[in-house]
C-alpha cells in the first residue's frame, strides 16, 4: 500500500572516525558516502547534496559537489553544496528532504564533512568568526566568548553551578569513550574540567568542542521506494528550520535561542510528536552551556532546569532522556559540515539498535538539533522507526 | 480556482549593474534582494537561498545566508547558501523551487551574487580552476583552455569559421550595449575580436566573459499565492538538472555537453514544451564556443549547425531565436553566483515586455541554461507567462 504521509526514509547511514585525519575533504566525504550507499544497498541516487562550510578557506577548493559526484561515479545525479556554517548538515538534510517530498528525487545522498586541521587553530578561529555579524566581530566577539557570556548570564539567573556544566563534558566524554567514531575517547572527571585552562571565564577548554576532520552520510528516500529495500527503517517525521538574528547580543538574554524554539515547534507540529515523546536527542553542544540552553528551548526541560537535569543524570546514557549518546560535538568532534548529518546517523543507529556499547534501550523517537552560528539558523528533525 | 500543476511563479525580480563595484558581497546581494522584494510587493519570505561560489576565497566570509537574512530583517526565514560553482544560481532556483513544490515554503527569495574584483586576475583564475578535476588541473587544464580545445575540435569537425564565433561576441556586446545592467556596454566588431590578444588558440580575449562583481534576485512563489498579488506573472513550467563527469577530457568529443542534453530533456518533459516552442534563451556563454555547443545540446539547432545560425543572425535580437538578449556572460558579465539567477531575471523581464531597447517582440516561452564547470552540472528551466 502506498503511503502518502510527508515522511522521508533514512535508508542507509555512513560515518567514519572523527579526529585529526590525514585524508583530504573529498576522501573523507567519499569514505562515508560509500558506507551509506552500501548500508542502503543502492547503487545510484537522483541527488547528491554535500554539506560543508569552508572547503575554500580550508583547502582552496570549490565545487565539491561536482568533484564528489564524479569521484563516486554517480553522474547524472544532481550535485551541489549547501552551506549554513555549523548548521550545514541540517540544512542539507532539509533541502534533500524537500527534493524527495516534492517528487523531484526518489533517492538522495546527503554527505557532510569538513577538513579543518589543514590550518592552525588561530586561522581556524578566524574562518569560524567570519560567520558572525561584522560589527560584533570588530568588537572582538567570537563564538567561544558568546558561549561564555551566555553561561555567565545563565548561572546568575538560574543558580546553575559550574559543576553542573562540567558534568555535561564528563557525560559526553563518557559517551564518546563508547563510540568508535569519536574524536575523544578518553573519560574525564569534573575536577579535570574545572582545572583545565580557562578559555573565556567561566568556561574552560573542556567546555568546548575540539577542531576535527570528519564526514558522515545518509541516504534519504521516498518512503514507498524505501519499502522495496527494507521492512523497517527510520523516517524523518517532521523537520523544522528557522533563523534568528546573526547578532546574538540583540537578544534580551544570551541564554535564549529563539530559532531553536521555532524550529522545534515546526518539527513537533509536522511530526505530531511533542517533547514528552522524545526518547533520545543529538543536539549542538558546541560548548557545555549550549547543551543546557538548547535542551530547554526544545521544550525537553523547563527554562532554568536544564542544568539540574544534567547534574542529576537525567541526560546520561542510562537516564530518562539521554542526550548526545554519540559523545556530541564535545567528544565525538565537530567537523563543521559533518555535524548535522552525523546527528541523524547516530539517532538512526540508536533507533535501529545498532549502537553497541552505547545503545539506549527501547528508544522509539529521536530528535536532532543542528545550529548555525550562535543560534542564527536551526534545524530540528523528529525521527522514528516504522 | 486552485491550480495543482507543478509550476512555480516568478513573482518579482531584481538586478543591478554588473561590473567592477565598490560594494562588498553582502551589499550587492542586499541591493538586488530589496529590488526583487519591492518588485514582488512582498515584505516577508519563508526562505532565503543565496547562490554564491567563493565568498570564502574572495572575501574571507562564510555564512552569507545568516548574514543576509539578518541584514534584510527577514528572520525567521530559513537561510542558507547553495553552491555549484558557476551553476550556483540555477541550483539555488532548483532548490527553492523544490521547497515550494513540496509545500514547505510559499514564498522564497533566491539571490545570487559574487564579489570577484577583490582579487587580481591570476588569483581569481586559481580559485576558478579549483573546481576542476585535480589531475586535470595538475596537467595545466583550465576552463579557458578547455573552451579553446573545444573550439578547435568543433571547427575542425563542422567547418565552423573563426568569424562565426567572433560574431557571437559581437552580438552579445551589441545586446549588452542596450542593457543598463551590463558590465560591457561597448559595441565591438568582428575585426576587433579577431585582432584581440590570444588567450588560448584559437580563442582570443573577446571570446571570453570578464571577471565581474554583481548580484541578481528573484522571488519564487506558490502559484496560488502569486495569484493574490498579480494577475499575470511568469512561471517556471519545468526544471531539469543533471551532472556529468568533472573531467571533460573523458568525453568522446570536447564539443559535447551531455548534462545540457539531459537537463534539457527533463525540462522539456516537465514543461510539456519542446525546443521548437522556445522564443528566447539565456545560456551560459562563458566563451563564444559554449554558446554554440549549448544551443545545439539544448536541441535548438542540429549538431554542427549552431555556428551557422549565429553567423546568419538567427540568434540576434531581431532574429528568429534571440540568444542572450541581456548580453550574456560575455557582455553582461559573469559574477559567478549571480549568473543563473540573472538569466531568470532577463527571461522574466523579456516575457513581461520590460526590456526597453532590447525588448524582443511576442516572446511567449523562454529558456535558461546555467552550467557548472565545463558541463559538470547543468540546470535548464522553461519559463512562460500565465
């Protein structure tokens, strides 16, 4: 029987190790793309959407869509790149999903990746800062400092402890230790977080995600096509996508991310699921404080209660609502263009019970939340196995 | 009455002068975006798709989607960039069209632009060459040399004269002289083309498009929404998009562009129009020879006859099938990300009778063809006023 709901199937996934990699971007993208094609059991796709932020700045290469489609021998598939800074992966999934829902494509390969370690840290920071409002940048604002201001605001307003934020880093490193694809597989303690070098007070080096190379891929498909390949597969039941000011200091409070709220509302409405239905979450923990803020804006915890939930272990692997089972950006790593795609890979694998040591039991509904800049653009997807 | 055909309305257009501009990319994008919003009479859009190739390489800026949506005050519109090298504009129109056809968006702003004159010509050439296959590049291939090899192949195979190619540059400069937005408004003669400096034999400097800054924008909308704004507007009746090898020397003949053929077939089938129905064309004349090759692959002329049609004036402003009434890439200029969008602007204006001195009489059906690399990716759209 033909299904006419507006769902998009996740027919296959691929991901390889994040970290410092010797390969270039095209090699990394190819590696995970081939894994996803194999996993799906498809040889041809109608569309190839590459998520990547800065191949030009990092490797001096443009046109990665054309280069990759030829490398993979997937011509005449339509191939192009989608860029929305750190939210590129989520944006690419949104775009590919529209192509399938519009009937233009039946099967699409979405592959996100970034090769960042070609440059030294100060140069990488310069590239990343280029996404911010020009005036803000001229005044010295950076994404790490915005996160620190946000943490300071949040702690004062809600009485959150420094330890509670540290516990998020500890949790995500623990999860990462169980994920063979994670950049960091080392477990850490709260004491280690709190004695690590300060980046921007009150946040320390262990509060932030690292600079990583890596890629991840998914095969999205029309539901009725997917049914010919598999009996059981995850579907994206609904996607939300919204933007907000590119100058976060315009917000009333730096611990707010209105675009997360809007994107979540859209995704919940489209999927007919609400925050209470969510069993597992992959979200954009560029810094520990962002895990708290985003979890609240998603409606998973009341405003000002996210830090407590983290401290009490609610979001741990064995808690009621595990967040970032993959290790998150914090421990799995954040190769910019890969992140949104890697989130869908993790949620899909969890829902299919393929996560080995870090497997969450009985997870039925998953959510991904990928963020551009400091909340300038946000995609949220609700995923469930049918 | 609600229309359920798969057409997308062009509700407004905006374009400003191409050439050496003092403004930066965001300013150029904003300028044409505001013109398109005004032309459409809409104040808010659901989606903002930016077409741009190399903001990173040319200006050290990523995240132009987020920056622009804030600059224009269009939050919470979904904002991201689409990149497919010189085909970015067509790819962005395709992506926005899918968003509308899928029902995700009702109104979308597509704005393409490039700021290129920040760099000297050798650096620009380096950036452009980065889109080619790595091995080809290592052997010294560039887009201008590929065009020259292609011209040599074509002339030998079909007896085309050097003068016939020069006549295309003359025609496009003439058209550009009538277009206030064109980079070159100077009319030239065949003698001037043939005595201009050689770039790569047999092609000379006047056979190639210049390096330009510029931007162009269109407002795309759901047909039923568009009807609330206007009684009469152009619609995209069908889009085709296909890729081909990124290493053109793998083709049997360098004067073939299989992706143009495939994309055209898709667009003709979707629009229920064929090559005989087309009245005006904007196509990707990066070099004069490409106007010939592409016009043949689009089915407008038989293989090996395109040069004759050009020489005989068939493709002139007062000919049977005017090509590149805007001046084309050759004379209007080729700010990379702008080109595909600017083609749709020109065709829409022609079909609405808004082209002033360069207006073609009684044009009913228009076609655009935007090319990535040397035929690595191609979009074709068939446009008609309803």
